[in-house]
C-alpha cells in the first residue's frame, strides 16, 4: 500500500468576492519530501499557503494529517499539527532579540512565572551553532534587525527544528537573499529532509526549486495543472508547462 501522506489537501476551493482563487485543488506532502509549489503570479500559491497555515479557511474541501481528517482554523491549529510557515521576511520582530523571537509565545518560565532567560539563551545558541549551524551569530541577545536576510531565515528554520516541526512551508524564501545565503538555505532543506522534516517550497525561481525538490505541483488560475516527480521531468519542461498556462 502507498504510504499515508504527512499532509493532504483534498478538493480545496476558495473564493474572494467574484474572484475564484482556488478550484478543487488536491495537494499532498509525503514524509521526508520537499515539494515545489510552482506557478505564475495569481496562480493561487499564496492562498493555498494561507489555508495550510491557518490564516485563511477554505470554502470547501478537507485537510488530512496522517490519514486523519483535521481542521485548521488558526495558526495555533497549524502549529499543533507540526506545520511551521516561514515567509520571505521570516515573520520575526526586528526590534526584539534572537532569543525573544525564538521563544515567542513559547517562553520557558521558572517558579512564579519568571522567565528562565539563561535556559532559553543556552537553547538558542545550541540550536544555532549545532543544529542549523549559522555563521556570524555569537550571542542570543543580538537584535534581529541586525541580521542579514539569510541569518533571519536560518533563525526561523532553527526555531521550527527545535519545536519539532514535521513540515516547513517556505513562501518565497530566497527572493531577498544573496547567492551565498540562498545556497545555505537550500542546503538546510537537504539537511532537514535527512532529519525527517518535510517541506513545501513556494518559489518563482525554477532553478532553486529543481535543485531542492523531489516533486512539483504546478498551479495556474487556481487549479492544479500537473503534479510530477523530479525524476520524470526536466527544468525546461517545468518552465514550458508554466509558460503554456
């Protein structure tokens, strides 16, 4: 029998006024898999991401986690299912430290509700130096606004890894990164897959997608045009599919 998907969206539709953003979309993420979600502007990629992340609710369709139907009505629901979304700006607070961003909403406390700052600082540095291995960060109290784009993305990924995320949703993560930072981010995806973390990679850059993904789902005008394994297609073919639609 085929392996049960980690996350599966079935027949998802979403309408905004007179605009049909998604129509009967089926989308699946397997275990230890990086799936590229591709398509031109207006294809419906961002809407699908918002539904997976709990920011939006679909008008119809269902969501399944490990073969069991679930509801994702909020970001908390998404987090409880092990889904962490990382946006282009990494959704970090620039004026707060790395540690405060890392544990935002999940702070560790001692007796009487006092923050266990030492423990949280130790955790942050251990994860950043050993699990995700980010260069150039030597203290947990550095403000996020002082970090480069690549360092911010890596902090967001490190947070997801520490809190046992099963699946990362990366929405255009490389668009604001340098070539070196992009290479590092793509290598993080490979390392995470080896550690059992799946990912959905949303990008306009087909080169980055083809380098990192095992399978591709292509959207156009809110519909799935094609789903194909990397082994069964080429970069040129992917580009031709998107251009034709």
